[in-house]
C-alpha cells in the first residue's frame, strides 16, 4: 500500500487514510516540538518543491546558538551565511513511523534581516544515513524529541531493520538504488 502512496497503520489519523488529516497531524507534531525551550526545528512540507515525498523532513538544532559551526558575511550577495549542525527527522506520511539522521545545513539571512531560508541540505537516501543513538552534542534534545514522537504514537525505526532487502519484487518511483530496494525504500522515498 505505502509504495502506491496509500497510508497504513492503526494510529489516528493514518487509519483514516485521509492524507489531509495526516498532514495536519504532522504539522501539529512540528508545532509541539517547536514549543521546546531548547530546540528549534525547520520543516519541509512541500515535497522539496516538486514531485512527491513520502515523508516530511524536520531539521532540528539547539536554540542557544551552540549548533552554529560557521558564520560569514557574503558581501556580493548581501547575506549572512550560517552553517548549522543538527539532526534530521523524517516523519512518514504513509505510516506512523520516523527515523533520525544527522546533517549540516546552510541558512542564509538577507541583509534586511527579514528574509531567511535554508539551502544546501543532505538527504537520507540510504539506511546508512540513519542514526539510532543521539549525536554527542544533542543527547538531551534527541531524547526530548524521541519522547514527543513516541507520545504522538510514532515508532522510531532502526537502521538494521530498514537495511534489510525488501522481501518482494516491486517498482518504487524513487531516485535511489532502483534495483536494490530495502525496507527503507518502501517507507521513505522521493520522486521528482
């Protein structure tokens, strides 16, 4: 079912198969996480601008500024470029499951200070990008988000499970490993 973009699972709203309700549920989870005193999350709800992503990409980092690893002013573009180290959470749109990974993202703030945007991001396109343990610099934040995910009814899938070969033949519309599907590919895929 998931491979054909159909939600599964017993958790509301996944059990309704109503994609709009699932999207609202994920947005509510995003707002819940952002109420944290120590964590800031950015989310990509628009399927990376085109195509279809079977998940929503959350990028989370510390609010206190300690996640910033580089900051510079780029005069020719009149912007401040900031590199931020944090972790990524993929929240499935098709089942009540999630995974964690690490990433360094680039944030640009235009001179006027009113416009800011993220660019330059990595994607978890293989189970090797999944982390089961928290990054050293974000142990408490990782645990806090993990607890919020579990409280919302999500299962955190691990790398070993997702690395297993898909136990049946199929075709998944994704840009990664078209002939070597793993269980990961059934849950987390993006097609342009």
